[in-house]
């Protein structure tokens, strides 16, 4: 078993309405059958960090792959640890946030069957995992729903 630190969560949000909306993806049945014993779930974007790649570059790559233009990228001041049964590793997952310009079309990969922009309350009705819930909490607290986001957490 290895300890892996090459993955991150990214809470992507826009502020075109009164309250921010966050981007979620629903896993495809193909991904669920391949890696999660058929269980499908909602999740925020995330990505692997390539060997030698800086995390900020991996975040930008993730946003480019989603055809999203970012306004700012922050560290959300939260990290969580999971056992990943698919990879048989313990993973330390840092959480980041990106404010973006809203898009009405987000490309789907084979891993996701649908996507949507949701308020925090709508997100919390969809997500199941503690790490995602805690990451959203701290993103809201420090950044997306803070009237004066903590500038010292801004990466770009």
C-alpha cells in the first residue's frame, strides 16, 4: 500500500446569481461498474497531478479540459484523507476552489453521464462523502460565500 498525494478536489463555482452555484458531475454507469461496484454518485471536479507538475498547473489543466475560464484560484484550507479501494492506497486530498465564468455547456468524458450548476443546498442534497461535504464547507466559509474572501489563500 502506498501513500499518494497526487490528486486534488476542485470546487468550481460562479457568482452570476445571488448565491454561488457549484459544478457537479454524476458518474457514468460505466465508471461505476468498472470501479465502484455499480454505485453512482455526484462529485466535484478533481484531477491527478502528473509527476513533476505543479498543482496550480494541474488545476489550470483541469479547468481547460472543462472549457472554463477562471477568474481566481484559491487553496480552500482543507485537506482530507481516504482509503481508495480502487487503487488500494491511502490518499491525501487537498481542496482548491476556482471562480469561473459560467458556461452552459461542459464537456463530458466517459466517466460522467451528466453535470449541473447547483447552489450549496442543492449540492449537499446530492453529495454523499464526508470529504466532499467538508471541502464545500471550507470553500464557502473562506472563499465563495465570504463577503471578503481571504486574499492570502488566492493562488492566482
